[in-house]
């Protein structure tokens, strides 16, 4: 049996331990949902207040130049690029993940004229699939979405396929694709890879350039700690940039937005993938979250995430044998940064945990999802979370009526 004292010793030796103090977190709260909404960095409030009162209030419209508001999409994009193995000039911060999926899936199809199949897997986050369904309708059937099981993807990549669109880490189970292998199989069939890094960026090192990825998108409010509804990002490998025809051809992706030409002419490079005016306040908040991650070593973040998940799995097996299914992979190479348990009363158990000051989330039909964000989750938090889960199961507090009521957001 692993003891609490042994676990607290791991926190003593943790080289990332100091980062927790950079976030606004109540000491008694165990926050295991940073994979859904990252915690608030302490310096974000002051930075956003400064952008509001000084840059907006005092400098007004001159801020577009004076405070480089206009450069935010590429400046923050390049910073995110450092977290995902992308050399400068290949990432922009823009729009939402859903919209970026639409933009880049349409671009991928245009890069492969004569092919109309988009392959994805049934474990993908539904919005990514919905966006392709919308694109299929818009093009009057010019796109076919082909869904397979996540272990069958490589076999489905045939010469008909234009784009292989996958989320690297399954949002419900934490299962992780082999990005290098799938990208190689995609290229062998002459197709374009489109990776969704919503559960990867900021969670562990990603090597987009090194694996030869073509296109990617990702989310600003999960592991990047950018705040609720933070802008997302997209990546286009250098070699494709001048061939991309943006389907959302807005003025800030124009070659000369302030020439106000009547005809659209895409900007050179990554900039053409920006559509409209950047949400400056949200981007200022996102930049604070990204800056903290850039101070940390992503390999250390990954090593701690693996250790936290291994500890979590071990404690659940030792202390709650047979009570929960464990669907997150035991093999760290096939796992993102979350632990996922199954139980038919999962929703009520999650509500009972929240009442006990442990915040995970629930994903239908029966998954309890615990996100592991190593900058602010401690080994002791994992021990205490499992301990409170043991109490909830022993005392059956999850059966209380108030824990059965479903809220809109789970
Ligand atoms: C969180 C998430 C999204 C969210 O998309 P929004 O447009 O920000 O709502 C999209 N795709 C995946 C895979 C996600 O995990």
C-alpha cells in the first residue's frame, strides 16, 4: 500500500512544485479539471486590467500599433509554436478550435483535388466531426466523412483519402494516437494530416515539425490556461502556406488589409489564416497562460504527468478494487494527461466529489475524468482525491438526491 507520507515526499522532490504558487488556487481545493478549463495564473488579472485601463482606456486606437495589438495572433502563435514543436511563422492564434477545424479541413480538401474523403475516428470530440458534416453539406456532398475505430485508422488511410483528421488524445479515455506513425501512413497515401492538439498542447511535448505534420489546431483554455473561451490556434507547415486558400477569407488575412481593395488577395505565409479582428482582451489573458508554460520544462511536465497518472491508477486499484473500471491506458506511451474511471453512477459520484472539494468532470455515459496538470496538481492531491473517493464510496454519500440532478454542463 502506498502511504500518504511516501506521496508527500514526492512533492518535496518535485522540481515543478514552485509553479503552483503562480496560480490562483485555494489550498483546500483539489482541481483535476485543468484539461477542460485551466486554472487562473496570478498575473493574468493585472495584465488584463492593464490592457483595459491603459492600452484601451488611455492609448485607445493607437494601441493597434503602439501596443502591438495587431501582432497578437502571430506573436502568441509563435509562443504556442514553441510548445508544440513548430518553428516560428507557422502558428497563429485565432478563432475557436471548431472554426479552425473548419478552416483547415476545407484547406486540406483543396490541397487534394479529386479526393473527397476525410478519415477520423469515433473517439474524436464531436464538434470536430460536426464541422466536417457542415462542410459536407455546404459543398453539396463534396466531402465524405469516414469514421473508424481509433485503432483502425492506419488501415483506413487509402488513396481516396484527402485528409486524416484526428485528435491526438481521446477526450473521454485519454488514449493517445501515435502521431509520427499515423502521419507517416497519411503521407504514404498522399493525404494531408490535420491534428487536433486540444488535449496535447501544454500537456506534453509535441513535435509537429519533426513528425512532418501538415496542419494542426488546438485549444487555448485547457492546458494553456488562457481562460474561459480563450482563442484557439492553428498550425500550417511552411511548405503548404502559400497553397492554402482560406475558406473564411476575411480582411485581416488579406495581403493589404488597409488598402481596402474590393477583391480578396491572401496574405503571404501563415497570416492568411487569420480572418477578422483579434479579441485583444482574451488574447492578453491567453498570453499570460502560455508564458508560464514557456518557463517550465515540457519534459519535466510530461514526466510528472506520467508519475501522477501511475500513482492514481495504483491507488484506485489498491484502495477501490473492483469498484471502478479504469479506461485510461496503463501504458504511458498511449496516454495523454488524464485518468478516466467508469462507474454507472459516475455523474452522482462526480457531484459528491465536488461537494468534497475535489473537482473532476463527467463525460457521458459513465466516465469520471481526472485531468492532471503538473504545474499545479500535487502528488498529495492525487492521494487525497482517491482518499475522498474511498470515503464517498464507503459511506454511499453519492446516493444523496442532490447529487442526482443533472446540470446543463457536466
Ligand atoms: C475542447 C475541444 C474542442 C472545443 O472546441 P471549441 O470550438 O473551443 O468549443 C474542440 N475539439 C476538441 C478535440 C476538444 O477537445
